[in-house]
C-alpha cells in the first residue's frame, strides 16, 4: 500500500508484511541497515588476510576493526586525510549551524526542529545556502536538540541519538556523509564540522552547479525520517560563474500531509497585507523581479509543482539559452513532478506579461490541493502595492457565489 | 494514505486527520482557500495607509476594498487595463466554447461534462486547441451546465456555482485565471471571455511553445476537482514557427480510476474495424504518418505513458534535432512518468521500422494496466488496411491458450 | 487507492469498484484486453467489404479472419515478411535465452523465475544485454518454466500459459512484441525467436541508443504482471558509436515491496567483505572506475533513485558534453524519480573527489528506505581494499549510540 503519512509524529518502522523478514540481531549499537551489516561482516572477517589488488570491502590493516567504543581514538589519525574531499584544500568560508527544538506545530502538535545560523533564528526550512562552483565550505553543526526529544523520536532503542547534516549534489567524504554507519553525526550537546566542496565544471568534471538540499539523516532511524518530518532540511543552490542572479529566492518543500514547508491551508500563506515579510510562508515579489524557487520533495509522497501564470525552462537553471536548436529542444513547463529527494530550480520574472495578482502555487494532485497544499505568489505592482481588485474582477454575469441566480446570460464581449 | 479515487462522483473535501485543522469561518462567499484568506485580510486592513515603495498585498486605494456584492461594478474600470496580457494588443482569433452536461458515464453512472466549440459537439476531452507563438486568442465560454448539476457536485454550500477555463503555459491576466478568488469564472447561464497569449520566443522571453492543456478550476471546489473528474479538460499545443506539423494529433489524458480519457478497458478502444473514426477512443494511423500525442495527467494518481514499438525524444517537440552533441545528449524514451497537471508531447512515425499492427498504448503501472488502463494504436498499412494477421502470428509450438499442451518443443529457427 | 503490493504472490485482477464494469465474455481464449476485443470485432465484421484507401482495422482479405485454432497455419506465410523489423536484413548475432524456475524467495516464499543465457545461469535480473546502434539481434527464447508453475500464477483460466520477451526502445515487429494478442509468446516447452533491431541515428531516425529493459508480457495476465513480479526482466543498453564505455555495469531494478532487484534490507547487499563478487546484490567498484547503472522501474509503485556522494547528468548517457551553452543547460542530479516502465542510465566515476567508502544507494521515499529499499555502493581504494575506517569515523564528541551521554560538547575544529 502506498501510504501517505497523515500524522507526522507517526514512526514508520513497522516490519513489512507479506513474508517473514529475518533481521539479524544488531551486533553493535550502530547497525541495522544493510550497510551496517556489511561493516559488521567486515569487522568479523578482517582477521583473514586480504589479498592486495583484489576487491575487498574490509580494511587492509590485517587486524580486526575496532568496536564502537574504540573507534573515536583510532579514527583520529585516519580522519585527517579523508576529512575533506579532493579539491578542497582549505575551506573558503566557515559557518556555524545550530539544530534546535522549536515550538510544536500549532495545528498538529508535532515536534518541530530547525536548523539556524544562530539558535535564535532556526526555522524550517533552514537557512538557504548559496555556493559558487569551486568553493569549499566548512559548516560546524551544533546539536542543541534535547536528548529526550531525540530519544522520543525513535522506536528502536538501539538506534543512536543525534542529528546530522547530509547534503545533496556537492562533494564530501564519508566523514561528512551525515549517516549512522559512517559515524558522521552529532550527539546531543556536541558539534561536528562538515566539509562541502562545490566541485567546478572542468573537462574532466561535470561540476556541481544545481539546485540541491541538505537534511538530517539520523533522527529516528538510519534515513533520518523523523528529522525530515520534524523540520531538519533546507535548500542549497550552487551557482556556476556567470549564472544569472535572482532578486528573490524562495524554498518550497513539498512533503507529506499535503504540506508546503510543513504547512498547509492558511498556514502556508501568512503574508501580512500591509507589510508582507518574504519568507517560507509568504511568497511575494514586485512586478519584474526575477524570482527563484528551490523546489524540494521530502517524505513518502509524490507531488507536482505548479504555478499559475508563469512558466520556466526544464533545465539546470530554469532558463533556456543558447543556439536556436538547443533552445528549441528545451521544454518550457509550468508543472513538474517531484518525488522525495528530488530538487530542482525555477526562475521566473514575476508577473511577466500577466501582471500583478494573487497567483496560485500548488500541488496539482487534486486531493492534495483540495486538502490545503496550495499557497500564493503575490505579485505586486512596481510600487510594491497590490492594485485594487487585482484578481478581484467579478464574473460578467450574475455575481458568483452560492446564492447567485443561475439563469442570467451576459456575454460581456 | 495515497488515495486513488475509485468513484469519480466522490467529493474529496474531508478534513485531514492527524491534527485539528482550524478553518476560519468564511467571511464572504468566495473564500476558503489561502488565497481567499489573503484577500480577506487585505479587505479588512486596507484602512491602514500603505507606504509607497514597500511590499503590500492590499490595494493602494486608501479605502476598504469592496465586498463581493459591490465588486462587479467597481471592477469594470480596473478590468480594462488588466483584461489582456501584455503583448496581446488585439485577439487574432475569437471562438466560442460551450460547457454542457453530457450523458452520464454508462459504466459508472458518474456525471459527465464537456467543452465543445458548439453545444452539440461537446466532448471529453474537449476540442484540441492549436496556437502558434505570437497569437492571441479570445475564447468566450458559455456555461450551459444546469445549475442543479453544479450544485450537486459541491459539498460546501458556500462554494460558488459556475464553470471556468484555466489554461497552462500561455499568458493570461488574473481576469482569465479561471479561479474563484479572482472571480474569473462563469455562473450558470452566463458567459465570459478569456484571453490567451502565446507569447513568442525572443531574446527576453523563453516563449510559450509547448504541449499544454486547459481545464475547469471551479466546479465543486477551488481547484475544480469535480470539473476535472467530470470531463472539463482538453489539450492545447502551441507551436513555434517552423515546428514540424503532424498528420494526426491525439489527446490521451491519464487519470484516476485507471482511465485514459476517462475510459478504461474496452471503452478506451472503440475503433470500428471497417470504418474507424479517429478520436479520443480510437487511435489509428496509416503507416508512415506522423502522429502526435498530447499526454496529460489529471486527478490524484501517478501514471506512466508507454507505447509499444515506438519511441520519442524527451524534448519540447518530441523530436531530436541539432548538432551531434545536442542530439547525443537527448534521451530517447518509450515510457514517461507523469503526474497530475503534467503535460508533454510525443511525435512518432506510425509503424516506423516495425510495420502495421495493433500496438499497445498503456500505463506501465501494472495494476493500472491490468485494470484496463490500456488502449491500442492501430497502425494500418499504406492502403489504410490492417494486414491479415498483423499481430496475429501464433507461437511456433503448440498453440497458446489455456488448454494448450505444454510439452512440445519446436524452435522455429 | 494507490496500492502497493505487499505480497508478490498476490494477483491483481480484481474488478475495480465505483461502478459496474461490463466485461464482454471473452469470445476466444486469447482475449480480455481492449486490443483483444478489437481483434475480435475485426474477425466478426470482416465479411463486410472494406474500401481501399480508407482506414480499416480489419485485414483486407475480404473473408473472415481465422479463429485462434486456425491462426498458426495461416500466419506462416504472412510471418516471413513481418518477422524482422525494417533495416534488419539479417541478424548480426544470435543467442539463446532460457526462462526457468528458480528457488523460491527465502524471505517471502514467492515464486522466482529468471532469464539466463544458459538454464544454469538464469537470474533476476536476467543477463544484461548490450547492443550498438545498427545491430540486429536474434534471441531464441526457450520456455523451461513448468506449466504448472505458470498455471498457478494466473487467476483467469482463459488466459494462455506461456512466457515471452517484450523489449523497450529497440525496433521489432508484432511478431516479436511478446504479447498475447499478437500470439508472440512461448508455451511451456517451446521456443521462439525474437528479433531486435537497434536502429541507428540518421537524418531520418532519432536512433535507439539508450538505457532500456526487457521483460515478460504474458505470465499471469495480458501485461505480464506475474512474470515481472517473479523475476522475468533484465537490462538492455544500446550504445551509439563513440559512446564512452564503463568499467562496470550494474542493473538496479526498483520494484514493489520496497525492493531493489526484488530484494530488500540485508538481502539487497550481500557483498563478501574479503572476496566481493560484483553482481545484482553486490555493488562494488575501485576508486576511479567508471560505473554505469541501468535503473529500471517495475511494478505498481513510484520510486526515486539516489546515490550518496555521486551525481550524474540527466542526459541519454548520464554524461554532460558539448558546447558551454549545452552543458550549462543540463541538470546534474543525484536523485531521480522513476515510475514503472521507466529506465535510465547513470554514469559515475567511483569515489570521484569523495574517496572510498560505503556509499548508500537507496530510494529516497522515506518509508521505502526505512523498510529496506537501500543498498550500498562499496568504493574500494586503488588496491581494491576498503581503507580502515572508511566510513567509520566516529563523531568527535561523546561516542554515538543509544547509551551515549548527551551533554558533552566538543567542537573538533
């Protein structure tokens, strides 16, 4: 059954039906995934000599791998060479990122966590990261989420407690993978530095420019399902030298329970009409501004991203440029399917040809939009105002509404 | 739970579980969406002076926006400038479109509505629209669907009664948005003119050429779910100067209940063998004809579009042309995922290399095709005939069928 | 309801609810699909004279088409011209393919079938086929699956018993379609030769180079749902002259019950740490090797394919090459949605920039990965060894694990 999570607090770790599933008892505290299993087997079998030149998954030290208790010490030496991805000689920038607990969702009472550049500014989505190809970033993640909160989010008491930072698209070593099996997560109260390298486009490399995202991979289980569900995710854009810069960037995360950025219905569009503050729940732009959306899928469900009145190119940048043959081959679209883990970028000129107004932005799965997976791109005029009655023109004939008389006919042409 | 609608008559407006959802009482008859909410807030707060140059969602008139009852009058003046999208100086063509009620689905007894260029020719899908970039179209929609029918399709008595015309891909102002919040729908017995502009590709514009669709956005709820479910949709192709023209164009709408154009099983393929009439339930072509499919996803479910024996380029046109590097980069596919709201175009040469025959066209989700989401592209020979036994070659060994003996072996090479 | 098959043995042929479905009684043993119906109608109506030049689905012989019992004899003559697709003058290669029954799935007890180049080497996925554009392949399929097994997999006793070979992307006539309505399947104990033509790219043809797959289309029902579910599928890559060759190719089939190649959890990653044997359940490569994945979707569910630490171009080859404008337009991705029937190729350089390690490869739908739809790409160092602690670096602060103290703070920068 293709399930759709209706309660974000629910933990999906029930054993599948349809057959007995034999899970070996976890031999160490960190295991449980197939990867963990491979590591375990490696640890057990390493007493066997491994031939040089062959394929062998175990380490070549000739002695059993250390158990969890000994790992930190031994790993210190090995870590140095594998800490940064090749090409990242030294970080170009360093920043701190805090994982904190936020007030529970007022509508659902679900736990909310967030990433922030400061503990006070943590949010979901977390801060939008921007890099340019060639850049190396060092991000120190501080886990300030109470241990009790993290413990409550897991169903398997053997699963470790911590948060992590896993990123899509850019380059990182296993030490920045943000996974359990690589021990690259952060226990409560601790911190850890992750290295991201936006490897540039060269003859030998296709580069890493693109619309990506980052997220926890540890909270609640080996895939971070509870971390994602609670709010530990954010957008990342890697630009290539020469890429056009937008005037505004919004992150729209399409997720379970018919949510955009974990909100739905009125909670997804909280723009103040007098002083709208652009943000995750207030998509607003002036006429002619270049607006960029980083669209991300999370959770269990499929979605489609649709904007009224605007379209974009289905390319790396959301724009179509180049020779006539190239441009002619590129689809222009206004609706795009995305599954969990997918991310793409949309660039539009607000109100281009269509003018100001309240332009709907929604999932086009009908039951999703009907249940509130819908918000609005508010396009203001050049003065930053919504023109009177923009989007308020009434039908030409007897006024709409439930009580409207139905018999009239008035072709207003 | 990822639901799949089994009864098209069902209305999906049930409140989601998993948490209390606080819906504010609708203050006016048109509200209920988050967009509607923003409009309401705007109306309430407009007495507050709005600073010039800032971002403000409310109108800048300095007085409260009119309530629904007053809107039509006030909107008349504002409408003139915002009626047509920029670039559409005057319509190049005008046409009438009629929304009517059709006989109920014989298999399911569900309500059927259709668009038609005349009331007598209404169908689902509606007429396939074709535009060329640069063209501006004025379409006057006449709502001839009985009010009682539309009332029966809504569950919320506050939701207005009407039909609309919402289009993908081309340019239109809020007045042609076809939505409730913009009052751009048509009450029963009334009519309204919508303007579509196929903005051309220029240095500053990526153009609007593509495979699109149009549909109701009002029947039953603010996303037109009941309108779509009943048949109010159709295909639109916008061509760019120089695009290849097909010999035949078919629209295949993949939707809920395992349907193609709202039909399944035998109802999806009703070609008369002697005098097949090409249409939504009869896909037929002669060998060598260029056939174009406009593939559209509607409803709640994901699908994949697959054709036997034929493939196409995953580009704007369905064709691959240009430099070797460009062509080499373009995927050729014969199966493509589409979600609700997605639309794309396929161009194939009927029977190219593979000859005449009954070529299956189906959703490749196994339970969808097993339940009848499958039809046939009948490719006839040059004389417009199906060769004897095309697709009728029996297995070389003991004849197939349930009763066939199973032991024989006859390699016919 | 969007179902997700939990028991592969289940047969999905239940009539849909939501309305009466009138299925005409099957007039012959082969019918049941809409295509079958069209054939039947053709047979019935062919006594009517068919006008030359018009469109007619029935054969032009002027006499009723033969019923199933007579078909084999009559088809013999017609078969000769329609046996091979246009352009395939003579097969460049011939090979045998055996469909056999394999031991049942140890975890679920479900039936397992496989294709093999010999009966002894049959597997699921079947052997990966490789062709180059211009090549014509003759594959003789020998059905060695016991009739009783095939009979048990169908619920409709009218459905024929046999296996077939249906292929995506390349060219074939109806006689190589592998479907029931075309009688191109193989009863138990029999064999049949299928012809595949990898039509080349020319001015008039877009070619057939791409990542494709082949599968049964007959077992259990007219769409081969039970054949697919049991293991009758495999990958096919068609290369274009000049395409880069990988060092290793893996097929990863994403299917129902949260499976990769029909396995999940530990069964999906069975690499021996000392002597890993590359294969469907052991994805392993040395640092710097070019690894190709053929990614295929089967069954009823949507999935997303994600690899940690690596990314690829969303093109025909998985690589991005050409002019700056072209390359700049191509999305680089590390996560891609695929539905049943979809197939695409990924090319990566193992460990590029990121080094050796246990790199997760999983479906990013959270409940899928949590339920075991996850495996590992094991990237070894240049010597074919997994470096000590690759992927084993512990958190800098208090060791992870359930019992770890949560209060410590140790920024290891």
